[in-house]
C-alpha cells in the first residue's frame, strides 16, 4: 500500500511526465491500493485505511473516529476502484496489467460484499457485454475448466482471466531472491509433485458436494451431506453415484489420475490422514512434463513447490455467477437470466474433454487426456432445464452451490459465506455462515475428531481475524488509542 502511495506522492514532483502519464500512473496505483485494502477489509473487518497522506511522520493510522466508533473503509475502497475504472484504458501493453474492466470487476465485487446488488449488476452487465482482457481478448469462458490452472504461458491470461497475480519461475526470483511462497505448502505431502507439505487439504465435505443426481444436477436438498456414503471413502463403502467431473481437477483422490503423475496413491500423499483427510490439492500443481520448465529449479528445499501458475483473483466464471446472484437479489429480479449464467458455467463443465480418463495420455500443453475412453468415475453434470429456477430460494441455492464447486480451492468460499452471513429477504437467512460451517464441522468431526471434534463457529467473531496485537501495541504506544481491536476479540 505504501508503494502505491509513494507512486502518487513521487509523480507530483517528478519531471518529464505528461498529464496523461500521471492519470495512468495514479489509476494503476489506486487499483492496487484498492485491492490491498479490499483484502484487509475481508480479513480484519476494521483495518485502518492508509492513503498517500500517511508517511513515517504520522504512521499511527486510526481505525476509529473521535468518538471511538469504528471507521468503515468500504467507501474509500469504492473510490479507489472508481477512479481506476474511469481512468484506466481498456487495453494495456502487458498481459497482466490492470485495465478498465479489471477495475470494473473489482468495484462490482466490492458492491457484492456490501450487498449493493443493483450497483454491482450494472457493472457486471457491462463486463459481460463489453469486457476484455488487457491485451484485447473479449471475456469468455475457456473451452475446458482445467485450462485455468495450466502454468504454460500459452494458457495464462486467457479470455477467462479478468485479473490474475502473475507468476514465473527460473528467472532469479526464487526464494533466495525474495519471491513469496504462495500456495507451495499446499502441495501433496511425501512423494509425487512437490513432496511437501500437505497443508490445507480439501475436505470430505467439499468432495461430497460434487455428488450429482441422475439428471446430472447438484443435490440441492442437502442430501449430499446427510447421506452416509462419502465420495472416495477408503474405510467404508463409498459413494457409487454420479459426480461432477470438476472434482478431479480440484483435488487428488485415491486411484484417479493426477495429471501425468499417475494415479493418486492415497494416504501416502497425505501428511496426517486422521487429521487431514484423504484428498490433496491439485489446482495449483504443475504436470510432471512441466517440471523444471514451469516449476522452479533453484537450489533450495522449496524449489519443487514453486511454479509458474498464475493466481486467478477474478475469473469470468466468477463474474457470471455474481451477475446471476444480482439477478435474484436485485430490485429487478430476472430468474431466467440468472439460470442462463449458471448454465453457461455448468455447460462448460459437461464437456467430455473436461473429464479425467483412466486410459488417456495426459497432454500438458492442452491440459487434457487425449484418446481417453474410460472416464475415471461416473461423471455426470448437466445444465438446469429451462424454468428450473422457479423462485428465488431455488435459484440462490443453485448459485451458492455452483460458486462452491466451480471456484473451490481458489480462496473465495470463506469470504462468500461471510458476505451471506447477514442474510437477505430471499435466501439465505441471517446466520448462514454459522449454520454452514457448524454443519461442516459436524461431518468432519466424526471423520477427523482430533482436528474438528467439538469446534463451533462463533457468530460476531469468527467471520474475521483479530487485528495483530503487536500492531495495536505499536500504534497505541504513545498513550492514545489509535487502533482498536475488532468486536469479539
């Protein structure tokens, strides 16, 4: 954030800059500043807002006003993205550079978190109709779901990439050069790709969400969770019904080909099966054929966990599902349009080329299994029949489920639950995050009691992390309370 602010301060005294340059530089700086504050707001609820007036001379930025009330920073985040959207060009020189439509999508995301569905819909409609990437490619879903997770440069910054953190390897930016570790600690544990460290594995509750019925639709009645049979259960009779093929691009599971690394061997890739379950991450992992090219070869313990896979911050699928939500919860409800956007995502997932095959050769450049005739499981996913969204409750249940299974392991689920916690007049009711996570904990608590047994979600507290105590101590060291701990802590 301070680097963004330094750009704004410095350009005011820099020579040789045209007026257009200062507008462009400020717009890019505010885009990033808005993004960073957005992340802080999602995690810490009431963080301070740091703009270009803040320097080392006045570093104790308050999160409360003169009467001790918390300062809400959403309006300032809105202002940063609004300026960026109004002043960034539609296309840029570099693939990963922020453009007008990336800023528009992020401003819409801010509105989604604030429950301003009509304001968000206006922006999302424009993104869908006119949005394009920084290099001028019109936004669209990629042909295959899994193409979004291919570290090959030819697959990155695609039509579906609204904005992504750009990643690279073997360019001097490894750990010794200060590169952040990203998701590397989430690679499979033990043998196979990465060899470490097996943290934050997908849960059984998520795997079960990929169950589908005889029509290829999610089990929106909740039976996916209440059924006794679990997907890929290694100790009890497992689920034998249909599953959505996206499950096998989201997670590694026993006996299913793991890209070109061979069948996932099961618990030998899990750090502690009794605690961590039986699945491992997959979206952030490179193919074996890409090892050494799109994975790092630095001489350090972590090199095998660093890869060139971009971090998708907003995909076009995300935009479609947000707009679907706005068409349900906004003032001008349009259930057929919401159904259309959800079905666009589901139809893409139904493509045979988006399945994992037992007998197909995995092609790393295309991220598909060539010549496969034996699907790795009973895959069945289909679009909702016309008119399925008969009411807002049905539509929202479908949208919520679609967001979970489409965007799983991409860092959205917890924060989606957080923005639904307040509830609305249609669905879900207030406390949705509480009931959802307590239900998940109940399922996982039976399977993994050491990890999940007896835990509960505390409403009014667990939605956010506490502000770091050392930061509070520093800002308040002069005797004046500048930084106040958030409610619940």
